[in-house]
């Protein structure tokens, strides 16, 4: 980090104790008396959200979270700003920093996020890149712990595309000390540098091409879309069909296993209705926890 700003860029560059502190802040916000909403710690502060890709959960949860903490929000979309029309990210960072107190960016290229953080003089939050989605994993850890207690020492299995969510899942497994078993086709494995980092950091990580091996006696089964916003469908559906999370797949996990999906789900592709609507699923709590976890992130960034 070039300066002392508290950027929330990725889970591998924030230490374990701080990540836990952020979750605790989020959990405290969740339990706070709703009557205190609107006069909280963000009074007089403004969050700018920049979107180069669509969003439902990230957009709404950050906006509502900031408002509940007493702050204000402005949303900048690529089409309506100079950022989408040739102004550099560095200049955008310098200008926005004169107006707002914290910036969230959803973009394709992780280098844009790094450039924003380098040139901003206010904290920057990663709202998803093609490479990672750390806010999602904070909500996922919060959701697991809400239902099953501490995640440390438990086993999480993922079946599907080795995408941005999985890269952050690998970071989370390492930082929150849970075992991770990934089932992905060989050609769709997660980012090799992130896998290497996890192994060097002592993560308990298994990568296989067999979903049933990955989910065997797992405490939680996770999947995500087969075609992320930056992907073309091409041959992905054929390649990923064996990785669909079905009732049979869930039958190999522990009897009380949870099912999670960051959403949006493509029902019938990566997960069947019987699972996402079934007894294992905590996907709506997971979506809600984006709000609470990000209230923790915002408070940490501006503390
Ligand atoms: N899970 C998630 O980030 O959803 P959105 O794309 O709707 O923000
Ligand atoms: N992997 C998905 C996550 C969406 C929240 C994507 O990047 O489209």
C-alpha cells in the first residue's frame, strides 16, 4: 500500500485479525437497533460507486448500507461519466477524492482497481473484477458462521467454473483457516498465481476435476454461474454440465451441509431448483449479509 489508506482490495492483502475485525463490525451493525439508522458513523460522508458492469446486490447493499450508517451515496455508471470516455483512472481517482470519502469500483481489469487505489486519496473498495470478488466472500463467511458457528477447521467444497468468486474463496480459506476442495474442469481452474499463493501460505486446498470427490462430507457446497459477465458461453455449458449441483451431489456432503451461491443463479445450469430452494440453501441470508458485511467494510475503511 503506497499510503496509509485502508483500501479493501483483496482478502490476501489484509491480515487475518483485520478481516475478523471487519466481520465483527458487520455483525455489530446487523444487531444494531434499526431506530439508530440514519444517524450513524457515516454522517457527512459520501460513497461513490463506479460500475463498469451490471449489479443488483452490490449496488443495492452498498447504497442501503451507507444510508443506514448515516452517509450518502452517488452512483456513476460507465456510460454517463468521462471515465467511460477516455479520462484516465488516475485522473478520475484524483478528482473523485476531492468530492467523496470512499470509492467502490466494479470493473473488468484488476489493474484499473490498483490504479484507482494508487491515485485516490480516499479508501477504495473492490466491488468485483474479472479476478476477484472479496466483498462476496466476507458475506459468505458471515453466513456460514451465522448458521454453523466458526468456519475455521470446517470444509467448504466448490463445484464449477474457477472464476473470480473462487479466487476470493481461495483467499478466504487461507485467511479464515477453513479447508477448501475445488472441483473444476482442467481448462477452467482458478488463477494459478492465487493457487500458488494459497499453497505457499499453508492453505488446506485440494483441486480435483470430480465434484463428488470435492463434496464428500463437506460442511458447505458452493457454486457460481458457468458464464460470468466477462465470459462468452462458447463450450462452457458442455464442459461444466458434470459440475452441476444436484440433490445427488448434496447427498454426498454432510447431512447438515449448507448450500451457497453468490447469485445471480442460472437455475438448471450450475444448480437445480431442488437444491437452491431446498433444505440446504442459505442463499437469501447470504445475499442479505452483503449488506451487513459491507457495513463492516465501510466502517473499517473510514475508521
Ligand atoms: N453477488 C453479486 O455480486 O451480485 P450482483 O452482481 O447483483 O452485484
Ligand atoms: N462470477 C460472476 C459473479 C457475479 C456476482 C461474474 O463475474 O459474473
